[in-house]
């Protein structure tokens, strides 16, 4: 009996060790664009193509649509029940609930972005049209969009290597867009942020419940 218990404990410890090891392995995500968008994810040397996805058979497509409809129906039911409960407490309670949820989601998203590391960010844009004045205007518009996004990325995520080139070519009639971005994240960091979100969400609900108790 004792040996059986020890064997079970060893198996459980081995399973826990394997799970921790998997959580510590970085998950990579890469997106490239050179006329066509390609997105892939991978762990170590194992890669999975996410987009473009292989063609799905009609049977699988219908099954997926039915499953998605059931999920949306359940989600709408849960939301409607929550809204009815909050509306019963007053409009301000409903507004306050969504404000608190918005703050909670925003703070969680910021913490989650800090766990992401950008290994490579390459962007090459050649602005070109059949009109020189329009080319210059488009160049200014693109710079006004790309560089603020670059600054936002670098302020919220760790960026190891980046190369962004935006230029004009008055001899071409159409522009060129090439992009390549590769990021990685540790699953244990994502799991930790999800746990913090759950704790904060539970704490907010507890505070709301305490507010309902009449003060003596």
C-alpha cells in the first residue's frame, strides 16, 4: 500500500513538473506581410500555421457555426441576466459596474502587454502614386500613423530589435508594403495575469456586495 501511494505521488509530481516546464517555455507568434498575410505560432521548433487556414469542409463549417451560435446565445443570456440584476439595483449601479469593469480590463491589458517581448519588428513602406503632390501628402499621413504606433509599442512592450523604413518613390505608380513582426510570451506570465484579474474581479464583486448591506 505504501509503495502504491509513493508511486501515485511520484506520478503527480512528474505531471506537475511537466506542466510547469510547459508554462515556462516561450510561445512565439510571427506575422509577415509581403503581398499576403501569414500568421504562425510555435513552441521551440514546433510551428503551427494560424493564417491562412486550410480550407474547411462544409460539414465542419456548419458544425462550427452551430457551436458558435450556441456560445453566443449562452453569452447573451448571461449578460442579460447580469444586466437585469444590476438594473434592478438602479441605473447608476449599472453604469458604475461597467466603469469598474473597464478600469479592470484596461489595467489587466497594460500588465499583460508588459509580459510580451517583441523579438523583431521590421516594416518597410515605399509611398508612391501617379501624382507627386499626392505622394507627399500620403507620406505625411503614413508617418503620422506609424511613428506614434511605434512609440506606443515601445512604451508598453519590450522591443529587442526594430527597423522601420518609410520612404517615397516618385517614379513608381504604386507603393510597397512589407512587414515582419515576431513576439514571444511566457504562458506562466499570462496565467499569472489571468489570476490577478480573477482576484481583482472577485474583490470588486465583494465590495459591491458589502455596499448592499444596510449600515447601522
